[in-house]
C-alpha cells in the first residue's frame, strides 16, 4: 500500500546513485564522530558490568536491577520529550531561525534540568521503598533491597544529564 502511494506521488522506490556531492561529503564527514560516539556510549554497559563483576557475588545483578527503575524514568520522560520537540526545531531550522533555535535550546535545557532535579531527588530519597515495592518478593531479600537501592540512588544522579543529553542528541 505504501509502495502504491509513493508511486502515485512519483517517488522512486529504487535507490539511485547521484554521485559524490557536497551533501554526501557532509554526511561522510559526520559519520566517523557518530560511530565513535555510538561505540563509546554502547560500551558503557560493558564497562559497568565488567567493573561490577570484579566486585562481590551478585554485583552485576544488583547493577542490572538498579538500572530498571532509572531506565523506566528515562524512557517515559526523555524520549517523548525529544520526540515532541523535534518537529518544532525542524521548522525553525527550515526557516533558518538560528537565533530562535539557540534561544529555545537554552530555555528548554534549563527547564529540563529544573524539572529533572526533583525527580532525581525523589528517586534518591525513595530508592529503598521503590525497590522494595517493585522487586522484594520471593528470592529477592531485604539485603538485596538495601544493596540495589544504594546502587539505584547513585545511578539516579545521572537522570538530569541523560534527559538533557537525549534531548540535545535527538535535535
């Protein structure tokens, strides 16, 4: 159905090579830093788990459990925020409103930090009750709750920076 609609709009479905032009050179120039950044960010989990594996038994599990609530916070907050802002910024960029882009970027960066600091404080303060409610049952003991809640409290400190970075990177 999509193919028919594209064909009706006279949009070709087969990719076609138009040669090396300035736009392609710009994309190629930005590709190496993008790959380097993706490798760096993708390796953080590997480094975290390797470091945790050097600690006492159960440290990798504690790290993974502690990430779950923090990750839910990020997925439910940062990604929708950046998705909602992208069309707005796309319009400003299409109009070449660079002053408006900078002003809006500064304003929303401040608002994101101001909004996420209370969330972070709540995650730190209520870390143990959250972990108890979500995970403590069966084989997950009171001792496990204490360990995971401490790790989660420290992981929560990165929430404002993750929100800001996801929002900035999406734009």
